[in-house]
């Protein structure tokens, strides 16, 4: 089997697949299982805030023809009760990346400090939730605010800091560059895109929140484009997300310039084993095409 | 999601109603659906009737269940399903133990076991005689139905688990299937383990997505919506949360 072991911003991973934030990442036991049974190279926790939050009402998730529409609304138990979950997750042995969200640089810094205390290998700043007021795009679409948050977190912790971006901005490279200049260690792209489903028999939007975030196959071309654009401008690693279901999807992201991929929606179709399956498919593609290392593929489509 | 038309709403007990709707969902015993009541909520409900006119059987406990009780024939609701893994009935002699509205989750299993020629005994429990669910339905199907009430108004005066123990003592079943309050299920799994009888329990957890993505229904290492809601005694024994902890909508732990 081709060598899939990789190192991103100092994190040692058995393979380049990670669990995306918000998919089963709310408890320690599920994170543990996604590493041990699922085969993920690393896991990202559900986005955690300062206070417990119930999230939006139901329906909050729909399966559409080409993807998943969710308006979970950042439900989470609050950072103070997340330490016990982290302790269990860490026993799996893979890097656990703590995702956090907030509305101010100082609160982001406070959350990151707690995540570091809990043993997180890195922190992922959710600057991109498209359906929770105050907590996402308002800040994530403004390069100055992004820089301010990244700096605040960088000065609060020693671990690597990842910035997770939304594609719903006119120029995603401007945001990525602002995050890099402020010291961030990797860019994650993309989060979900604002979308809506109306049931025409009922004559109403189906989501209780009306608007949600679209993920899955439908957004893969957007994610690949975003990674391609960002990787051309920043020096830090880029982690691709959005519609990775198969090894070939992952390779497409790698060729666009991603060093690793995150997988979320595909868990619905391929189960928690998705990570191991996608990794095996990447290895098979490499073997068939005589690639010896991931580095030969990363950025290939850009002519390096 | 399928938009379906309600064909009838029927009283089962003073606070439980069955809602029938046109939907041939081909549900297996023990599976559930996420039921969308437009402009109100979406909630998980066991599928208690299958065929051309499927049905759910609902205890009124709050806003969504009240809205379900007030549906009229012709109203439209949304159904996502059938979801989850149901019962897998093995052996010849089955003991079905239902507590309160949990009995709804057993209905299709009792029906299909009898259709397959198995001997089915039911132990049904409720607070009081008027709240016993499906006593007549299961009897009409051909099951041997015994009941327990907390107030002693009918049948065994006390817990349904005590009634189940009596039935086990009389004749050991090949399999126990159960749904009801989690402490009842926890007590029953101990009884089953003592007597070395296989058991499958249907669990309830707060559910949001119903399809194994959001993690809100996590119990131990399993998601109740996708890995369950029916779990074997062996799986239940692995779950430190079973009978002890559940999670609120934010994911915080609370006592069962
Ligand atoms: C797999 C499964 C099958 C179920 N089958 C049945 C059934 O056949 N018949 C029946 O009467 N009830 C069933 N329930 C319970 C039913 O879903 C809740 O009673 C219902 O959601 C309550 O909604 P409400 O708005 O009326 O009450 P609320 O006032 O909103 O809540 C009352 C209580 O109901 C529970 N509840 C509320 N929302 C949810 C939710 N989204 N998921 C899980 N629990 C919730 C909580 O414990 C809460 O404390 C089932 C639950 C699950 C998980
Ligand atoms: C149910 C659900 C919940 C999500 N919750 C979060 C979250 O809490 N934080 C976050 O940064 N992204 C969240 N996301 C976005 C994913 O992490 C990911 O960026 C996106 O779904 C694209 O990847 P996919 O197509 O593989 O799902 C969520 C996605 C889904 C489907
Ligand atoms: S309800 Fe979302 S994982 Fe079970």
C-alpha cells in the first residue's frame, strides 16, 4: 500500500482524512470510535462555544438529491463540560482538533486556552457557520476581523491554529491571506453554503430556521475551486472539505493543493468507516497511477 | 422526506392516539420515522402500523405530540423513514415487554412474530388500567397478554418487570424484546442476563437528524438513530450510559 502517513502543521496523521466538525463530534466516545473503527487520521470536534446552546429547532437537517442541508445552529454542551469528552477522545491516539466558535477575539482566545488545556492537538476556528447569527459569516467575511481573531488566539496558545473559511465571500484568498499574516498554521476550506429547501406540497421552507448550510456532493466543485485559489497564494497547508465521498474526490482536492481532506456528509452513505475506505481508495489510485507519495499529488493540477 | 395525507386519528387510551396516513413505507419491526408537523416541529416516532396505511401511536407530552393529536383526516405531514435498525426475531417463544407508550415500538414485532408462527407472550405495563396500550390489539393478533399497573387497577400490582419475571419463571422464552422507560429496560436486561435469555431493547434519545450525522442521540459509542434504536443485550452491556445518562438538546449529560 502507498504511504499515506502525513504531517500537517506538526500534526502526525496515519492518513490524510479527518472527521469534519459537527458530524458526530460531540462526545468523546464517538470521536474515539471514528478513529479506531472509522480509520480517521485525525478528528475535529463539534464547534464548541462558551455557553451550552441547544441550537435551532427541528427540522434541522434534510437529505437532498445532491447533498445535505443543515441548520443545526451550533448546538453544544459548552466548553466547561467538554473536558471529559476530550479526555476520552484522546485515548484513541490520533490528533484531536478542537473546533471553537465565538463572537469576539477575546472569547475565541479563552476557548482556545481551554481546548489546549484539554489536550487538543490544534484548534480550528469556525469563522464560517452560515446559519447562526453573530457566530459565523459576520466575522468570517471580514479580513480585518479574521486577522484580529487569529492573532488573539495565536497569542493565547502554543498549539497550531487552523482557520476554517466560508466560500461565500467575493475573494476567499483575501481572507486566507489575512489569516496567514496573523499567524495561522493551516487553512480549512470550505464550510457549508447558505441554502434553502421549500416543500411545494406544503408551500413552506422545510427547515425550522428556514435557511441552512448545504454540504455534500453539490458543493464539491466550490470547495475544489476554493482550495485551488487559496493554495496558490498561501504558504501554510490547506485542508480541503466539501463533498469528499471517495478516494477520487480526495485526490481531486489534493491535486488542487490540499494537504489533507475532511469528510462529513459522506458518513451518511458510507458509515463511520468512510475514513478508512477513502484512505484505501486513495492508496489504490496511487498504486494504479504509480504515485509513490502524497507529495507527488498535492498541487499537481496547479503545475506546482 | 415524503409528504403524506392523514387518513384517521384514533383514541387508544385517554392520552394516546394513533395517527394513520397513506404511506407504504415497508417498515421493519422496530424502525422509526422522523415526523414533520409543518410549522411546529419534527419528532421521532416508532412506526406502529405498516402497510398501505402506516401509523404512529403517540402519547401527548408536549407541543409536537399535542399537534399530532389534533391532526384531522386530510391534513398533511412529512415522514422521513423508515429509519434505524429494528428487532431481529429469533427463536420460537418470544416475550414482549412494553412500558407505557413504549409498547408502540413493539407492535410490528409482535405482529410479524405471530405471522411467522411464533408463540408470543406480552407483558404490558402502565400507571393505571385505562392507560394500557394495545392490550386488545395484541390479544386479537393471538398473543398471550398479561398486564401490570402501578395502582393495581388491573393485573399485577407493581412493575411490569416483576410481571415479566413471573412469566419467565413459568416458562423461559427464547428471546425478550422490550421498550419503555430506560430504568425498566435496565432492570429487565439484568433479569435476562441472570436467566441467560437473549434480549433486544429499543432506546429513546433526543434526536435531531435521525440519520447518524449530528451526534445528538449518542449513547456510549453508538448513535441511537442509526446504530439502533434497537440494541442487543451485548451492545447494551457495553454502553456505560445505558440506564444512567442521556443528553439534553445541547449535548449535556443528564440523569435518565
Ligand atoms: C426512536 C424513538 C421512537 C419514539 N417513538 C415514540 C412513539 O412511538 N410514541 C410516542 O408517543 N413517543 C415516541 N417517542 C418519544 C417522542 O419523540 C417524544 O415524546 C416527542 O418528541 C415529544 O415532543 P413534544 O414536542 O410533544 O414534547 P416536548 O415538550 O418538546 O418534550 C417532552 C419530552 O419529550 C422528549 N423529546 C422531545 N423532543 C424530542 C426529540 N426530538 N427526540 C427525542 N425525544 C424528544 C424529551 O425527553 C422531552 O423531555 C420516540 C422517541 C424516539 C427517540
Ligand atoms: C450536520 C452538520 C453539522 C455541521 N456542524 C459544523 C460545526 O459545528 N462547525 C463547523 O465548522 N462546520 C460544521 N459543519 C460543516 C462541515 O464541517 C463541513 O465543512 C461541510 O459539511 C462540508 O463537508 P462535507 O461535504 O464533507 O459534509 C457541519 C456540517 C453538517 C452536515
Ligand atoms: S439524531 Fe443525529 S445522529 Fe442520531
